[in-house]
């Protein structure tokens, strides 16, 4: 019988040739360019995300056209403004052009784009010009965008321009290879450190990726060049070392593009797979691995060339992506607690997700990309309108953001054309996959806990010290970037000691962490729980502790940013309106303070408590008589205790919204800095308005004087929008905060929350994601655990007992845990159960924190139960669990064995087995007076020693169930029911995997049986 050969299509051929079929370029992206000149073409974007990118590019054209220089006849060279041509090229070759949305007609856009490509192709240093190009950092990044734009519009370029573009492609690769592993002399101090790299403080991942990036266009468009083999060799060297980590690479047996990963030489990562840049963990820079890959992939795909294997098999890429998922927000942008100027830089965060989702087919990345894309249009409409990189970005990032969104669109086109769309995870699935807890070590200074409902982290990197929390993964709820403080009053605290305990579900039955810091001002601890809740404990490190900043903007379409934030508390509720402004004049607090009318000539603000990072800074100091009165301070003579360069006191009374006074850098920590204004004559006044920059005074006095020497207080500020002693605060149902035994009230000042609004004092706070005001009220009114030793602070939050030893000495103390309803709680350790609750004996080493899960109730073992009659001991017919394996039973035949079950059914079994079917049973927790406890007291227990191990009841188990397995008989250890006050001890091994209880007279063999 003859067999027909299987058809060998292109994908199969490439697979057999050693290339992954998923990476074959099908078809070239430039194929669409041939039809772009047809005015009526209406090709449809391949999916909803791609359609969003086209609309975003059209809208962004209103900004990009501001880069046109009519006198020069091309887009500007400053900040590489001419790189907008890539976005233009995509609009001209894909989709339906919408002139109304773009703000310019198609013909004008095309004419300007082609003129710009002609000019900058000729002015590049590689073609004989002297304006730009060849310099690795960072001309070549924009050169990559420029080349791709030219290729998309190739048929519309004249022959001379085409030749210039080809020369740029080839000669850039030749120049990079000529450097070997050395530095580019034209790039200043930018260096990859040869092939050694670097990871502490400033990774060389970005630099090595850029070297590879200069070679990718040549391999895509000039692969027939005789020098291409050398280009490919160096492209592989730089790409494989980009995420180098020798301990991992040396143990990796894989070969990438035919080269062993073990030959890598660079170290650009910490061994916990985290990247530092500019001195701290920077997710934006960790994403550079896939940002570079996206740029490179676009060239190969547009040229119809297969992707190099290293793009899809980048060594250590998966653990790096896992790290980013561990800090991912609901917007698809990683949270950045140690980065000052990259938060909410949406336009620059698209391309890494597009590469991972459309090329790597990562389903979590596909969800993150969808979430980010769904927010782009609302983001664009917020002032300054049309821009794609704002809040923490400068206008110079706009051409690059435009180019990267254009590339992201092309990656979607390619994925659709290759018939391999990716199915995104749901949001719930993404955070379930991302969940986990990691201590990245003292170097990176981060303990990160991602759960299904929140992200939380302890940051100990100098200059960024904080306990960060983002309930609901909402990156527009609490500010947490850079020097923004969270819980701790300032990020510049000096850490003198750090202890961390990490809990993992596979080992401990739950994910969580417990961090305790010894600071220059005292002790502070932070616990993260699997429910997304957090607990903050402090000995009182500084004034105004428990600090949280709330994002409050008017950005229609962005969840939560509807122009106001509403707070609910015990005494009522308050709404704080957004004070929106452009990024040119950063939004700050505005304090309107009224007081009894008085007549003065001089008015001053005297500081009491400065902003911890920047001291005091005012855009305006306004003085009035009556709410509608003229500003009497405008144009007056202003003086100050000090002033930063270019920010003198007169700038606070000049009437210009964008100018401001700020204290000198040296005086930023000074509490009593002041700003005074001379009104020129004695005037009647009754109010002052202070328009602060972000460095808003935490507390201050407004004073008046007739002579400028003798001052008297008129009022104090700021006036809080909320001041509550009810012990709880609800932030729009998105986050709930409960303060335990707080000595100071809870305050809300504009968009800042202060949970201990007053002098330094001990503070204990529980934070809950997505909890209603009613639930918070009930939690705050409920009883809470207390410790006999005042150095220990404790809470019972979400079924977990958190313990903080806020001292430098080991502590043994008794924790009283009140009973709630009919439940009695039991934890690992030594404890006594009473009718009022649990008395737990805690032993904590010095300066440590711990989290103990509440032992769970579980159903009794169902392993072939043998039944017996409990006789007259009870008339209730229901099963109950007897503690332990079978033993002689008084109510059964002499010598017969009994089962772990007893059924009070009022009938006798016909026969009894000689031996039990199993020696393992599950211990049930029960209150002292429950039927199960009574049944335990009715069933005698043999002379046995027990070993307890935690077992999981399915993937959704919130805590471990205790399964007790009998060991050798131990004549010396009897356990007998001891009535309503049973005592027991569970000892846990150092590995935290096995608990070994020891039976003692009058005590139960395991904590799980202490209810009896």
C-alpha cells in the first residue's frame, strides 16, 4: 500500500529547520503598505485592542503635529520629535484614516511624513550627514523606529532615500560590531561593562539590549550582506546575556540559536530575579527586556523573516516576568514603589505586553494588555490632552510612546495573520496566577505579596522606606511611587534592623508575610495576609503616622476618578472634591482658613510640621477680607526663612499660578520655616488661602502682626475634611481602615489620610480591601486580642493572628483572644481554652513579627467508619468524632475495638471488627459544650503518641486541616479528656512542615483537639 506524503507547509518546514513554528513570520507586515495609497481602503483592525491603538494614534496626531517645523520643512530634531513618522506610517498603511479625529487631513500627513524621512535619511551620520545617528545611546532607538517607518512606506520613497535608509541599516550594524564588547565613544558614560554586565544599583540589561537592538534591522533587511554572519553572532551574544544570571545560566542545559546558555558571562539580575536601575527596583526598566524584543521583532516580521530563537527563549525571561506579575496592577502596569518618575506612564508600558501576548502568546500578558488598552483613551483626554506619557513623564517621551503603540498594533496584525490569536485570562485568573509572596532580599529591599484581591509590600531600600498597599490592585487609589510615604510618616527613615518571615501556601498552608523594622525613630511592623488585608503596627515613630495619599482626579472613563472621593466614618461622611490641574502645575492641597476679623499689616505662615521629604512650598499665599474680597497679599513684599534657588518668597504673591516659593534644600527638615508678607498698611482681614505644591505643610500656624516683630496666632492649619475618633475609615468601599486603641484621631486633609493625626504614639491599623462601611463599623466595635506584655501588639484579622514584638528583647507573653459567638479559635502553639475564649502563650524572638493561621474545621474522616452505640450517654442521634484510633470501648463487647466514629442512634451494632480500617483520622475543632466535645469526653483514648501534619482540602482551602496519624504506643504518655479547660501543646519542626505534639497527663495530643 502506498502512502501519500504529508504536506509540508511553510510553518512545518521552519519547525523542522530548527525554528519554532510559532515564530515564523507570516506574512511580511510591509505587504499592507503596497495598497496604502488607495484613498478608500478600509481594512479592519484585527481585534478590539488593535482598534484601540489606531484610535489612540489618530488622537495623538493632534500632539505629534505640533512637532512640525514649517520653516524647516520637516518634523523637529529636538528630542527626536521626527520619530512620530512611525505612527504616521501605520495610520497611512492600516485602517481607515479619520481626519476629524487626527486634526489634519491624510494628504498633509503623508506629505510631511515623506519629507521628514527624506531629510533625516540624508542627515544621518552614517550617510554623510552630521545631525543625528550612529550614536548607540540613544540615537539608535529612534533610528530603529525611523527605519521601520521608511520600510512601511518604501514604495513611496525616492531611490536616493531608499539607498540612504539601506546604508543606515548596514553601516549601523557594522559600526556596532566594530566596537566588539567595548563602549561607544560617542555615548558618554553609558556602558554595558563589556560582557560582564552589572546588577547592583544599575542593571546593564538595558544597555546590552540596546547593543542587540542596533543589529536587528540589519539581520531583518540586509540578511544577504556578507557581514551578516558576524552581525548574527554579536546579536546572539548581546541578546542571550541581556538577562544574564550566572548561577542560573551555568545550570541551564539549553541551547539558544545553537549556543549553550551556560556560555553566558553577564550578570544583570539579582538571584531573586529582580532588576535595579537608577539605584532601586524599577519595573519599567525590567520591562526593557520585552520592550527591546518588541522593537526587534517588528523588523523581522515586517521583513517576512523568521524571528531569532533568542527572542522567544530569552534566558531567565520567565522568572523576570513572574516578578512583574507579582507587582502588577489592575491597569496592566506594574506598581513602582521605588521609582519616582515612571508611574502612570501608560504609553511607554504597552509594547512589552504586546510582545509577550502577541508573540509569546502569554495569556496573563494578554489580560494585562487589554486592561491597559482599555484605559488609554480616557488617559489621553486628561490634561494635557492627547499625550500618551504624562503625570511622571516629559513631552520628550511622546515620540517614543507613539512609535511603541504603532509597533504594538503591527504585532497584533501579525498574530492575526498567522492564525494564532491568544486567549486572554480573565482578571481573576490573572491575579490567581500572579499570587504569591517573595522576599527579594536586603539588596533590592522588597518583600512583595500579590494576592487575588490586593498587592502589598514592605520596602526597605534607603530613601523609599514604606509599607505599601494597593487594595483591589487599583493603581489609581493610593499613591505609592518614589518618595510617597505609606503608613510610615516618611520614606527617609533609617533602618537599623530588618526581620522578615515569609509564608507560602505549599509549605505553610497560606501566603503571607511578617516584616519588622527597627527604625531611627522606633519600631514598625507590617503583616500581609492571603485575604489581601494588611496589619500595621508601630511603637510611635513620628508625628502624623499612618500616612496614605489618595489619587483624586477628574478622568472620565477611569475607574474611581470621577472628580471626588467620599469617606465614611463613625460620625458621618465627607466628600473631597478633586483639584485637577495640568502636569505643568502639579496638584497640591489648597487650604482655605477663616478666623475672627482682625486688623494687621503683616501676615505669615509659621511651620509646625513640614512635609517629610520636601519641607514647605507654596504656589500662592492669599489674604482677604471676606470670601469675595480682593487678594490683599498680591504684589506685597514677601520674605521667608529660606528659599531654594529660583523659588524665592515673592513668587508666592506674584499672582502667577505656575511659580512658587520653596524652602532651601538644607531647610527641608526644619519645622519652623516661615513665609511672611507685608500688606503695605494695616488692613482688616478674616481669611487666608494657601495653595500648596506637593510639599504641603503637615501642620502650621497663621499669625498676624502690626509691626512684623510681635506675632499672635490667628488660626492653625490645615483644617481636616475628616476628623474622627470612631476608629475606622471607609474610602469609597475600595479600602477600609480600622485603627485599634488609637490615641489620636483619624484625619483626612484634602487627599491625604493620617490615621494617627497627632504626636507620635503607638498605632495599630488593619487594612481591608473592598469592605463596606457597615462591616468596618462591626470590626471596629468587635473585641480584639490583647497581650499582657505591652511590647507586643496583636490583632485577629481575617482568621489570622498577627503578632509584633516591638522591642529588642525576646518576649514570652499571654495573648487573650476573645471568643466570638460560638466559635473558639485555636492556633499552632500552647493555649488554654476557656468559656470566654483562648489564652495563647506566645514566644517571640527580639524584633520579630509572625502570622498564625486559625486552624480550620474539617469534616471527619470517611475511611470506612465502624459504628457503635454510645448507649445512654446521649439521646441525640448524630455522628461525632472521637479523638484517636480505635481502642477498647466500654459499651462494646469485651476486647472489641471501636471506630473513630460513634453514633448516638439508640441501637447496637450486630458485630465489631477486631481491628480498625485505618489509623488516621481528622481532628475536629469544637467549642467546649458542643456535641463533638461531649462525645470526646465519652470516648476513652488509648496510650498513643501522635504526629500531626497539615493537609490541604482542595486548592481553595484557606488554611490547613490537621490530620493526626498514630505512631508507636507510648506507655509514659496518657491523654485523657480534662473537661472544659483542656490544655495542649503542638511543637513544630524547624522545616515548618511537620508538627509533633507531645501528650501529657491532662492534656490533648494536638492543638487541633484542644476544644475538648
